[in-house]
């Protein structure tokens, strides 16, 4: 049984870049990807800024190297691009005899396509090869598409626990390796913007009409985003003689059991998830050099998370930021995207800034880091992801020595 | 590390009278309906009327089944809640989707959006129980429930949980039925459920259900069976590939095909997918008794939950009811039962259950 989980590949696509290098450049230069919508058509086009990837579906299909008439969803295309980048960096092949799985995460699967075609699906008078899209609705479809395209088929699964989904896929993949069920796993998540999601969050009235400001006293809500983030994780044996980018040292999952959509004011679930992650890692809060917070910018999340963090860190927090003002809140993909950021922070000894922050929250004693920091060794990063349904998850990434 | 668990409690709401009964499929409902809807219980003892009114059918069924399951297991609080569902909460998803389309993204209310997320059932159970423990939802087509069980077996092996509530839930709705009908999921002609296995056409009969189990680390006095492992095979290459994978799985448990007393197959009457079951039945498992279950619950992504309930009860009662037996019984005592299932021929899975 492998006791350590080695990270050997990273892949990402989001509003701040189409790959790891572009993302790091944007993070290092405080360049946000949250803008007015350009591709998705919605009534709320001019009302809310969004972290939309500036590529049309046709451009994504081209980037994937697929024929122009290929029928799949934006969610699947984003997932393939990020998963492929991670697999390429890790230099893994389906033919090298190691058992490789793909664990992905998504909140609404192929809804971005379903919402355009639903009435046509139900109309027997309309027909065409677009009926193939019906099967792309299910959450598992994008995962199987990625598995088929990359050729890794030893195990596939998909997780949907709202905004904590891909943190959970990373955790599940790590445990499959620890139990010796797989040698390595491509883990992460993918979510494309859809009118379904945008309107859902509109009805909850938690979307900021300006760029979001996590942990700011004047925060007004979140900005939605889209993207995909994947890691290749391997057992010690599988990663032997390979370049290891970082380790996944801890993970924890709990439930807030407070309300279907709102976190408890004291962040009880968040605290439990972090506590479990510390227990698995054997680390103490004082070992953490950077916290990549869930930090959505909603009134409730930031208070709940902040309160849980103050308790966990005994009010002595290391540098903390939310990268959601860069990417928008990418829902089921955010755990994967932010896991990539955590590894980049360790590799480059950087603390990424929390954009748009001005006013301290009276309830909290800490303030997020607002300028890029490059003068400190970053050995351990805590990454939080919380979701509807009370799902709370925490991951700890560590330098590989 | 041994990855096994005792099935300490079960509860299933299905198209059969399986809920809150000790009867094991001696009374069954035979029908030629195009899809099989669940026989729903009264929710009065599980939910207050205000909550019951607000909740979608699949959430209510799942709460009733999970509550009854924990009662059956004699536990009040699970150490983890893990659910598997391919489609999540279809009713609320459809409602919100249609409202967006019909009202051009205006005049929407949040309730159906909130309840549309795939983890709603797992979350609602946690809320009802005030259970802050480990909570996961798997949403992978024909591997949704299988992932749930693999996760639970790992948690038990890790010593992280003693009693785990696991569930499989999916609902069928008229619109979704019609949509999937367009890509050949269902039979065009009416077929009686008891004749499904003899059908020579393509497509199956749609179904739905909420199946819950308590998996326990420690042996109890009234366990149904022991769950000894679950394997998933994604797009296996051939029958030989499947047989090799099954041989490996059984060998890990120090078993051979002839040690399996009863095989529970996922026959669904679809001439595209049934051949693999026939082949396994006639060759690899030729010495085992054969049973099947999807004619009773209908075809859906998490139907294997009903299959596991069937297998667990075969062991507990040491009987294979006539309604699920294929051919003549070949077994004497029933020690080992294997479930072999596929959804659409891409997602294959095998479960091994043994007497405690």
C-alpha cells in the first residue's frame, strides 16, 4: 500500500488561461478573467460578470483535435483539454502496464447542451444526428469521453457534491491508490457555464453584479465561472524515477448538516473537514504556509469559512487568499482548478493575491493577501472547497523532498 | 487489507411490494406498462406534511428507505452517508429547466434549483439526522452505486467508519422516458415483465427505485450477508476479457466459478446486452444457479441496488424465489452469490456476497 500520493501532472483551463503556463502568468500579474459574457447567450448577459473561457465550442473542438461535427458538450471538451495536459506532463501511457483511473466531477453534466435542445428532444417531428447529444446529459458522460479519448479505462467514476465535487474526486482517487486498487489516477473536475446554473444562482440572489470581493466587508456575492482542473496522482512505486511536482498529504470530508444551501455561521462542517485533513497529513496548522480559501465572496460563505479558519488556526493565519476573483466560481471544477494553483504556489514559492479586497470584515481578525508574494518558501498549502448540501472538503498539498 | 463489510440493514422502495415487509418476492406485480413506477409508502411517519409537500418524490422515497434501513440495522446515526445516482433529482431539474425555457429566464424561484443538485438526497438525509460525518455522492451512469460501495468498503478498511449508510436512487419520469426512447433505450412493443427475459427485440423496460443499505465493519446477530467486493469493468473488450477479470476477482477471494452458488444477472430483455449474460450463464458459471431481477424493478442506472437487495435476501433466506429463478436450481446451500450487471453494455460490474 502506497502511503504517499505523488502529483506528477497538472492540467487546467479557465477564464485566466488555456493551460498551466497561461494560468500562472495571469495569477502572477493579477490579471482576472472575470468579464462580461461573450459566448453564452442569456438574458443576464449585461447584468453579471462571469469567468467565461474566451473560446467558442467550435474552437474547443478544434483544440481537442476532433472533427468539426463531433457531438459532445462544452463540459467534456474543457475536461479533455485539462486532463490531457496533465497526462502529457506526467508522461503516462495507457500501454505501460499500470492501472490508471479517471475520476472527474461535475455539477450539471451536459446541461449546457440539454437546455438548448430539450424541447427538440421532446418533439418527435424533429430529428437529426443531434439526438446523439441526449446521452451527453448524464454527469458520467464527460468522464467516459475523457477516458476514451486518452485511453485510460481501468476505472472511471464521477462525483457530484456541488461546489466541493472535484476536491472529493481528488480525495477518492488518492484513497483508491492507497488501497492498492489503482496505481495512478487522473483526478479533478469540469464544469461549463449554462443558463441553468446562471439562473439558479440568480434566484438565490448571491451573484455580485460587480467583480466579487471575497472576505471584504462590502462583498455582494460570487461571480460564476467555468473550467476544468486535473492532476495526475500516482503511488510511490508508479512515480519512481519521475519528477514529482508535489504531494497530496491530507484530505478531509464532512457535512455541515445545517441547511441545504447555506453554511452554518460557525463553519462547523468546514472545521471538521480541515481537522480530518490535518489528521491524515500529520501536519499542524502552524505548518501551513498558504491557505487557498473557498472564498466565494458571498456573505454567508466567507463568514462561515473565516470563522472556522480562525478557530482552526487559533486566530494566527498564514497568508490566505481566494483565487475566485481570477476564475470566477467554477463550481464542481473549482477544487481541481485550485489544486493546480496550490501546486503552482509550492513550485514557485508564491502566494497568489486575493483581488478586489478593500474593507476588513468586522467579524474576522485576518485580512487576505492582496499583492502577489514571492519572498517566502511555500511548503504546505491548505485548499478548501465547500458546497450546497453541506458538503465540505479540505485538501493539503505539500512540497516533495 | 481486507475490504469487506456486513450488510446489516436494507430497505428498498421499488415497483414491487418490497418496502417494510419480510416477504421476499413471493408476491410480485406483473405488468406490461412501458415503465415501472415505485409503489410509494405513506410518508407520514417519515416527514412532516409541510416538508413532504415541498420535497420531490425521489427525495421522499429515499428518506423513507434510508430511515427504514437504519431501523432495520438498529442504528440511529451512520458514520458516513454515501449515495449513488445517475440522474439526481430529475423532477426538480426538469421543472427548473422548463421554467427557464418557457419564461425566457424570468420569474424563477429557487426551490427547484436548490433541490435539483445531485447531492440533494445525501444532503437531506444528513440534515434530517444532523449527521456531520463523511458525505459523498457518486453520479457515474452504471457505476454510480458501485463507486458508492467501493468507497464504503475503503472507509471500513481505513477504520474511519463502523456503520455506513449507502444508497442507490434514480427516478423515471414521463419526459425523460420519451427523450431516452428516441435513442433506443426502451422497447417499442408492450412486454409483460415476466416475459422480458424471453424478448428478442432491442430496448428494455424503464424503471426506478430507492435502495438503501447499512454496511457494517463488525459482524452482527441479524446480518443479511457479507459484501466481499465490487469490481467495475468499463467497456470490456470481449467475453474473454470479462471472464479473465472475473477469474482474477474470484481468485483474490480464493474462489473459483464453481464456488458461486447463485449468479444474479442483470438481464433486461435487450437483445443488444443480454447475450453477455447468456454466455456467462452457459459457460463460465455453468455450474451455478441463475437468477435475474430487472424484470421486477425495470432498467435504470442504479438498478443494481435492487440487485444487491435481491442477492442479500437470497443468502439470508437461503431461497431463490420462483419469480427470479432462471431454469432449474443447481445449488444446495447458498454460500456465495455473485451479481453481474451491465448498463448499456459499457458499464459492467460484479459484486460478490457471501453468507456470514
